[in-house]
């Protein structure tokens, strides 16, 4: 009998009954070469079913802690120790989990948590093996791998253990489309595809990868994921949700990825750029990371409450973005699953509570502190005016013009430290006005101490994050970069690498990538190149029914990545293939067309005019989606339908759903339909007969020629639409528009494969 166990397959003998401990133990007894591992097999069960009552929280029920060996094996307990190593029959835990008595069984029925027969057997088998505990895997620094290891050796080893072989390499057309979408967010042009097909050198694919990494489109695409993570938006959120000017921060992120700023410096600039000696304007802009939380005005909440809300949001963001932990749980009580106490939470709070500015936004687009960042054109005009003022006798008019110009400078919120630090307190039940013990800045005890010589402030905290010995920081980062390419992280729960997170599918590979990332000097482009150059990434994704049945989520990496593209990629692709995409970089966010009146339902009466939705016009609306205006209370509907977040909270991984509304958007939304019409006009202007033109359009959209069946279906559709529009103005354009609208809705166009 073969039983599915987590990501592998567990071979166990068949039994007829599991009603007693004696029956269950032989069933789950493992062979010597397949021992139960605490972190992989046992901790997820205890964390999911037991730790809420008997975990690291401050007051475990019955005084029993199952998260430590000492607590679980404590003698003198009524009924005996919960765990007696090598003696499952004598262990109270085993008797409780197999009990048929509703008053005795654990977990208790009122918890609505039920252990499966498999889980009971794992716990009993683990105790029989000695009940060895391990420190949580993500809290242990990654171990360097043996020399000669690579991404592919880790993946191949796992596949071979399951009796599988990797898929053959995908064809060159599939590869160039896949890697172009993954590194730039845009498909290749037909000319780029032909050049790659004609390049027969062994380095052809590597040269392609290098070209894509050097493209400015790379930074725009990479920034999208980071902006999700740090909850960047163009409005304050909550109630009025009025305009907030922060786009220089978004532009800084794009530039940082394009210039390949080392990831440790990228992090330090954001967490504490304002505390650098003589910080540059760019470092001050980066420090705006600390101001990206939603904010309110004091008209709807007390100032003291807003202050606490803002700082709590900063701490929670640090937990998600850089530690991959759910720190928010400890704001009200000791964390139920991870070893973070409430006191430690507010010691972290003390690092981030020192903003030199009011906690409310006062209804302004740029509540202090902020930085004015002139555009290139504005800077040139300022220099010109200052030179004229210096040489003029009467310069009043020039002075007025200069003052007026400076008022037009774009602004961005930044972090600025108070000279006298604020006090911090444990907040009872997380209530802003219920102060308990005063606390000072300190790090959670389960994590490494501050690096030697680091200051006890945000700068020291940032240096602690990026210290090579930190167990979480590099793992969290590389796991998310892997997720971008493969659709799921090596640790699936990329937002939570703590006790409630999933065991990695390839823990050795995750550690290999983390240590390699550190040793590369935190080189993001080198990391991305390593991953897309791997044999694992280049596999075919059309692996057959058996592969999908046995490895539905591709956790074994038994085939190439295939999943539906994100909203930004779908929109940008439609604009790109139709020849409409305007690739102007940076600057104010753009309001694309949308049905009138949609913002009215979420706008308060009397909201200032800039916050009323007036779509931009002309070429601005054809810019890449990373520049789209994100109003948090009502983000762009066409993007939300494809799971784009509203940016109110940090999102480490987007949901990926498939709904009928998505098909309706692709068929009927204005910009998608206009793209079909523009592509039709572009196709009609080409050479050749219908078959040639259909093939040209298909290759432009899908990066490959039509199959004979596809060609026949599209030709039949074209003739049908010609008949339908016969006698109408622009009948030929209308017929082609409908055919190409169908083409833009094909599975191959919506999915990266």
C-alpha cells in the first residue's frame, strides 16, 4: 500500500484497523533508512493541532508545553509524562490522542481540530524512535553545501529518490517566451525569437538571459513584486483614502533593481537610509519604506491611537518582508506558535516608534517629514533661474517664478529620527491606551544578537538583518525570488517561515541558494541568472497526465513552471503585441480608463478634487502597469480581478484564481479590446494572404506559428465574422478585431509555460 505523505510517498504495510495504539504503531513503523524527522514530519502536526494550547504562548493549558523536550517529558504529571522517549504506550500524549472518550481525547472536540490516523501514527512512531526534538529549521543558520552542488543536483536527487526523471528541455521558442516573461514581464518580439532560433552557439541561451537582465524592463518587472511586499500605494487608505505622493519611492525601487544594487544595501537604505552618514537623496527616498503603511487623519481617530497603529504596522511589515514571520500575533499576547513574546514585540516596536512627525496625515498628500525631488527638467530650470537671479538687478519676478516652481516639485514621504527617543511600553491586549511595562530596544532571544559594534537603533537593526549569520533574511529573500519564477516558493508559505509555515520541498536547495546569495555579495541578478540557467527551470512544462496527477503542485520540480500570468503581465502583453505600449519610465502614477462613477462609492463627500477619479488621456494610459495609480480603497478593477492586491497590507504571495470574470475582462475591458483592434490594424497592414496574416499575428502573440488545427479554426472564425459584419463600415477591420480578440484569450497567451 502506498500512502501520500507531505511531498513524498510513504510505503507502509496494509492493516485493517487503527482503533488502538497497538494496531497503529506497526502500521506507521518506518524502515531504518526512512526515519521520522521532527522538523519535517512532527512539528507541523504539533504546531497545527497542539501548540495553540500547549505551545510557546505565555500560559499553556495544564502547564504542559509540547514545543520543548523539557516541557513534554516533565515527570510528575498526573497520568505520567506527556512523552516518554522510546515508550509510546507509556506516554500520556499517545494515550490521549488515541482515546475514544470525548472527555479525554486530545485535541478536545471543542477545538474543532482532529488528528488523522496518519498524524497519530507519526507522533507515536516518533516517540518510539526516541522523541528527538530539533530547533525549528528556519531558525538555524543555513549550512554551506558541498562543493560542486548546483540547483539541478538537489532537484535530481529528490526526483531519483521518487523514481522519476526530469523532463527534457523545452524547445527554444518556449524558452525565450518563458524567460522573457519572467525577467522583463513582456513577451519576445518575432524578431527576437528568430534571432534566438538562428543562434546555434552553446552560449545562445546565456546571451539571451544576459540581455534580458540588462534591459530596463527588468527593473520594472521586479519592482512589481517588491511593491506588493511593502504595500506601496498612491493613497493613504482608510476613510478619505486621499492622494499620497510616494512615486519617487517606486522609481527608486525600479532603479535599484536595474542597477543591481546589492540586496543588503537595498535593505539598509529602506530600513535606515536616513541614518546613514550624510544620506543622499536616494537613501532618504528609500527610507520611505517606513512610511508606506496606511495612514489616517486625526479627525477619525485619536492621535495616540494613530501613533500606535503606524508603529505596529511598521513592525509587522518588518516581520513579513525581512523575517518571514507573523510578528503581528505577538502584539496582543505571546506568540502561540513561534518563540516571540509580547515583550519582545514591543522591544522591536521601540526601534520604529521614533518618527519626527505627526502620526496623522492631516489630509495632506505629503505629511511631514517629506522630501521634494525635482524632475530633470525642473532641476535644469532651477539652475537657469538661479543663474539669471545672480546676474539680475531686479529679480523679483524671477524669484517668484523660482518659488512657484519649487512648489511643483514631486514629493515623497521619508523617515526622520527624533532627537529624543520616545518611550515604549508593552500594550496590554494590544490596546494603545493600556500601557504596561516600559521596554527598551532589544531583539528576540531566539535570534542572533546584534553584530559587534552595531548601534542600538534602526541602523543597527538593519545591519543585524543583513548579517551573514542571520538564519532568516537570506532564506526569506531567495525563497521569494524562486517563487517569482516557479509560481511557488521552495517553502510554499513564503509569508511565514515560522512554525506554522510549510516544510520546504527541497530544504538543502533553499540553504544552498541562501548561502550562495550571501557569498555573491547579495547579487540579485546573479541569483536570477543561476535560477533561469538551471536545467530545472528549462524543463518542458507539458509533462503528461501522470506527472500532474502525482505532483499536482510541481513541488518535486518534475517539470517546468506553468501558471497563469499576473494582471500586470496580461495587460502589458496586450499593449505590447498591439504596438501601443509606451515605455516611458518613472514619474507620477497613471489613472487608466475605467467605467465612470466607480470611485464615488468609496469616496467621502468633500474629498479634494485630485482624489476624484479622472482618467488620464493619451499615451500616458498606455504605460506599463507598474505605473498604474493604486487607490487602496478601490484599486484598478481589471487588475483586482486577476488577484492584484490592494496594497493595504504586505503581500508575499498573490492568490492565483480562475474565474469567469477574468474571461469577461479579457474579452470586453476597454484596453484589452482596443489592443485587439490595434493588433488587427497592424495585421491588416502586413503582407500576404489571410493564412500568412493569421500566422504573423499568432506568432507575435504566442511566439510560435499556428498549428494546422489552430489555423483552420481561426480561418473559419474570420469568414464567419466577415459574414456577420458584411455591409458595415470597416467590416474587414471588425472581423479581424474579433478574431484577434479571441487570439488574445487563448490559454497559451494567458499562461506562462
